């Protein structure tokens, strides 16, 4: 469990390297070596991280325009092809072979968790680890490796900070380390999930602070176990979030400050995951308020990180929609599923993999490589 390792993380020997010089060739070379290990880089605002391969993106767009596809072709799914091309540095990207899901379980104290059952959140995390429940079933069905991470509880943000600065620093490093571990084991896509009590309202508070949006417009409905809408719990969440925003009204907007004052350990770990994945040139899939709120803060740590995130669906959640709009993430689907953060990514994964698989086999128009007997993955035979 992450919480058991905090003392070790604070004494990370890599801290001794924090003054090591940064070199452009290390940060931007076509490698999957981890910059934080190679250079002694520390996680701080304004990091210089890798960007997409623009030539590969342009090649993918050209390739798609030359395919023998009837009608409107891949439609919005062409975006995921171009996105994958940029992350893989190849004009014809390949489907993700080893997606890896990180499911964060971190509770938040106080009324931001009103209406949430901490025991139920813990059960969801445990069930997913065993391959049970909706998330566990989807993970098993899609062949996704999953790691459930327990983070320390966040404090009541209405009255004090969510986490000590040293805990935030430890969680940022732990998120980066988890990506390092996943990519070294072969992961080519990171999916972010969350199931902590109070995490959604905390994410809404962070997004409100960053964007200036009214908190009441960002909080999602609170639905009880019996399917009824709990208005009283919603009002308690709203009051707690407003108190937190008032308490931090004079605080700066730096990521480390916001994570300590409002976000807490779980959002800090996800922000570390996103920044670490960017450094490893590995795409991240987000679909909920916690992941997108963390992505906003990761953007402060390294603005390039938003280029490595994709959003299959915002699920209609107002916090996710607001954060995605600022990040420039356009959803590909509109499923309106409510199975928990990370579930929509798992539901969409087969479709997105198919979208990446379809452009590869057909030769471009005028290539002379196909015949009337050449089968097409698009369900018709290529013309002679």
C-alpha cells in the first residue's frame, strides 16, 4: 500500500540529485528511459517535458485521407488515430497491446464526502483487485492490467489543508514511480480510475479554484444506493467546498499549493502519474472529475502533459466537462455511463482499439497494391 511507504519516499535518494543540470537531449530524445532517474529531475512547476511527434500526426492525417473508406469514414474516431500516431511517432499507429489501469482509492474527510460511503468505496477497490464488480469485470474482459493504490486520507479542506507539503511531494514521486513500473513492464497506455469517498467534490473544488467557475455548477448530483437523489448531501458538499475556496482565497494557483490545500494525496498521485507518463511518452486515458482535475494541476507542472491525455467520454459530469474544456480535450463518445471513474475508458477501449486497427491494412488509393479479391476491414471489397 502507498501509505505504508511514505517514510521511505520522503528519504528518496534521488532528492540528492535535484540540482543536476537538465539537458534537452535527455528530455526530448526518442527513448522510454525515465528522465527523473536519468537526470535527477524533481517534480516542480514549469517542467520541460516531451511533446507529440507532429510529423507522425501529419502523416496519420494524410494516411487517413488516402484510405479507401466509404462515406464519412472513421468520423470522430479519426482523432484517436492521430492522437496515437503522435504518441507512438509513427504515421500508422498500432492498437494498444498492454493497457494498464491505476485505480486510486483515497478518502477525503469532512462534508465534501457527504453522501458517500467510505466502506463502499473500499469494497469497490477490493472487488476490482479481485476481478469482481463492474470495474473488475471490465478489466478482465479487456485484458487490462490493474493496480489498486490506497493513498492516505485527505484532511477536511473546509477547515485546513488536505495534505502536508511533504506528503504531496511523496505522492507526486510515487505516481511517477508507478508509471515507471508500468511502462517497464510493457504498458503502452495508462488508464486512470478513482473510487475514493469525497474525491468527486474535492475535484470540483480544485477545478473551481483553477477556472473560477462557480462551485454549484460543477458539483454532480449525489445519488444514494437506492437510486434517489440526495439533495441534503449535495448542499453539505457545496457548503464545504465554498468554505474551502474562501479559506484559500489568497493562495496562489501553483500545483503544489493547490494539491496541499485542496487536492490531497490521491490527486497528487494522479498528477504525478500524468507527468510521469508524459516523460515516458505514454498516453493517459481520463474519463472523470478526479483524473481531469489532476490533469489541470499536472499542466502547471508541465504544460506538455495535456498533449498526452485523451478523453473518450466526459460522462456528462460538469466537473469533467469544465476541466476538459480548459485542457482542450474533446470527448469521442457520449455514453452517459455511471459505473465509476475509469469504467467509461474500459467500455470504450475495444472501440478505440478497433479504430486504431482499421487504418493499417488497406493500402492507400492509387497504390496498385490491392485487387478485387483483397478483403477490407471496412466490410467491403476494395475496387480493382
